[in-house]
């Protein structure tokens, strides 16, 4: 049987979830959810305009400093929210993703945002490809991180039999595990291509694929190996979904630490 219909709502036939959610959301609650989505959409449009304007003013892809990179991450994670929301219709997803986007945007706003003259070593297409793919990979890992948190919450509700309002709003464990797996399957090749293009940029600009004593390259490779092990464990060894959820959380926290401290 199908645990989830096209919009990601629970089916009453599934014994895995027990009884279906008592009652229906009030009209006021539905309007509040719609209003929140519309406000988020308006903010996304303004953010898009701001990014395009900065690209035109700077004359290059603006991912050359921490402010620009975090701003793009915030924009991309909201885009990911809309894509997942459109596909699955899980309203509670915004309660987990949007705070991360808001925190990122606030962090970016607190950083120096002046447009500087681009360093000659960054004036290559490989640098733009490297930063774009790497940031999109981080966004995918962020989705896996969110799915992991939601999975552990839902599992704790099931084990403790706490069938509260959040339990009924969260997706099924199967769907959350699917999100986790697909997000990492998407993020890993993006990170791989980001590392390859970064090596090509280093060769083009600095004359070597590998820069000695470069902590960024070493930690990027370490991150790549971590997610390679996660994928190997899931696909080949058959690691359980709970372990995958924990690893997705650990991996993203590590990625953020590396990104912020070494950017």
C-alpha cells in the first residue's frame, strides 16, 4: 500500500501510523500557512532581484567572500523549500527549513558586503563553477540535515507514543529517509564536481592541482570522503535509516564549521 498520497498526506489505511489525525486544520490555520508561504515567496523574489543586481554591479558571480556565499546559500535553500513543498505539499517543512534560511540571511547581513575589485586569480570560469557547485552541494546536504532531524523527531514520537500535533504534521519515516538519501545522492556529485573544478581553477591560476599546506583542500577532500562512506554504507552495506539520519546531521554540522571557519 501507499503510505503517502501525491501531496504527502497520511493515509488512514496504514497501520504504521495508527489512527488518522483527529479533526482537520481550521480555516484560520490554513490561511496562516498560505500567508506564510506568500510572504516567503515575496522575500524570495526580492532576494533574487538583489542577487541579480549585485551580479550586474560586480560584473562577476558574487561568491568571492563569506557574505556573498551565505547570501546565495540562503536564497538557494528557500528555492529548495519551494521545490520540495510543490512536490510533496508538506506544510511543516517550512518550520524547519525557513529558520535556517533566515539565520543564514541575518548572518550574511552582519558581514561586510562591499563590492571589491576581483583578485586576478579569481577571474576564471573555473572559480565560478567551483563555488556555485560547492554551494549547491551544501544546500543539498542541508536538506539531508533537515530530513535527518525530522526523522529522529518522528521516530521519538512513535517510540514514546506521543501522538501530538507535530507528529501528525511530520512526513512518514519512509518519506523522510527517502529525502535524506536523495539529498545526499544529489549533493555528493555536486561536491565532487565542485572539488574537480576547484582543482582545475588552482591549476589554471596557481599552476598546481594541489596546493601544499592548504587546509581548505584537505578538509574539502575529508568532507567528500565522509559522504562517500555514508553513501557506501547506505547502498552497499544497508545502514539503517536512523544511522543515516545521524550521519546527515553530523556531516552538515561539519560542513558548516569548515565553510565558516575557512571561508
